[in-house]
């Protein structure tokens, strides 16, 4: 029989706790359950077992599930972790609590304007393209400081930390280490890094938030 979502969730929580214990410093690590392309009953099960932080990549996919789920679980917190198109900023602002993928000034400005209109205050991470991959979202390392200063000084956005998706074909450790170093240089505390396959490693490198999809919910619907 397939394990229940709550059993898997407990297992992941335990693995996270074990990693934290092995560190020389004590720090809490938040688990963001990545529910993109997962059926609503599995997400419902995670909510019923008490989980509250969820990550979604695609606006339409999220819109198909969350308005319904939020009627029962109004305190669920949604993280947008996908590539952002400027024509989606309005709806993302309406629906989400945290946006992890700020990577250019135009999008940052669009959120600042939209939040003022909606009288909302979201929390943001800047996504960094540590691998300098051409097709990948994320600001380049060279442009990070300028983008950060613009977000904080001119737009007054609440930037809590940095986020990374390391290149799929590389050992992720150096990317995690680099993200931590960049965050420290900017005086930022939060690091969103690590997915199903490498979250334990990410915690060793200082992750404060891990994004876990398949390990929690199983293989995604395509
Ligand atoms: C899909 C996705 C995840 C989750 O990936 P898994 O390997 O299923 O855990 C995490 N972060 C981002 C940005 C994603 O797009």
C-alpha cells in the first residue's frame, strides 16, 4: 500500500530534524510542500495533517485548486516559486503570501505597484542564477546587489532572503554555499534551497526553507 501523505510528511520532518541536530548551530527549517500538478485530495490530506506552507509554480494550476481549499483552510500560506510573467502579477498578489522568484526590476516594480493597489504586503526572495545558465530564471550574480538595492531602497519591498535552483546536472553543494555567501554579503538571513533529492544537503549548507514536492506527494501529473 502507498504511504499516506501524513506518514511521508512525518518522515520528511524527521529527516529535517536530524539534519538540524547535526549542525553546530541551531536553526529552524521551514518545509514548503510543493503541490504543483498534484491532485486536490492529496493537498487536502496534507492540510488535514496540519501542514500550512505550500509552493506552486503555475498560476492557472493554483487557481484551479486553492480558492476551494482556502475556504476550509484560510490560514494556508502560498509561495509562488515559478517563473513570473508581468501579466500575472495582479493575480499572484491576490492569491499568494510569499514570492520566491523575483529576478528583475520590472517584475519587482510591478509587485510594488500592485501591492499598493491591493493594500497587501507580500514577502519576497530574490532568485539567483548561480550556475549562469542561459535559459534559467534568476538574476545573475553580477546584477544581484543592484537588484537588491533597488527592491529595498526604492520599492521598499520586504526581501527576506535568496532562493536558488542549482543546475540539474551538477553537484548542488557549491551552489548552496555560494547562495549563503551572497546572502551574508547583503545581510539577508533566509535561504530557500533544497528539493526532494537534495534537501538534507541544503540544510547542511544553511537552508532555512526547503521546497519538497515528489518526496511528499509522489510523481506529478503532467
Ligand atoms: C518543482 C519544484 C520543486 C519541487 O521539486 P521536487 O523535486 O518534486 O521536490 C522545488 N522548487 C521549485 C522551484 C520547483 O519548481
